[in-house]
C-alpha cells in the first residue's frame, strides 16, 4: 500500500506495506500491553522551594495519570 505526499509536502501516513501488514498491526495493537511513563523536566523548579500551588498541580497530574492510564509520573528538577 503506497500513499503519496499531499500538497503541503508532509510525509505520508503509510509509506510501504499492504493490507495484510496493516491488519496484522491492527491485531497486534489490540493484544499488545502498553506501558506509559511520564517525565516532566523542569530545571528552573527548585524542589526545596516549590510552592504549595506547584506541588498541588503536580499531585493532580500524578493522580490523573495514575487513575486514567496507571502511569507513573516522574518530575526532574533542581534540588
């Protein structure tokens, strides 16, 4: 299966393959277990000086990720 580029010269959605390959990928996507991890990198944020509002926002993001995708949240910041 080949699909050409559009008028905007963006890359095509499907470059090579055939219907059987596409169907195989669809099946594998249904049965493959996915794992999501989220890392926020904020070098300007000081862990020691984070405000209550910043910590609350990060806590809400962590709870949302855990409840919706069972995904851990890691925050990398200055010490």
